[in-house]
C-alpha cells in the first residue's frame, strides 16, 4: 500500500513538471537548445 502511495506522489510530481515545461514552451519562455540565452538562437520567439 505504501508503494502505491509513493508511486502516485512521484507520478503527480512528474506530471506537474511536464505540464510546467510544456506551458513554458507554449508561451515562448523556454529555448530548446540555447540554454536560455536567446540572443543567438534562431528557434526562439523572444530575444534577449
């Protein structure tokens, strides 16, 4: 029973993190391969 509860908690954390990353990418806050330094990144919608 304890394993099931821990598994559900871990699953909830993973889902929350994935959702946050997805929302950031969708809103243009995240830069895929440029590590957040968007100055020279052609893939980003926003530049520094």
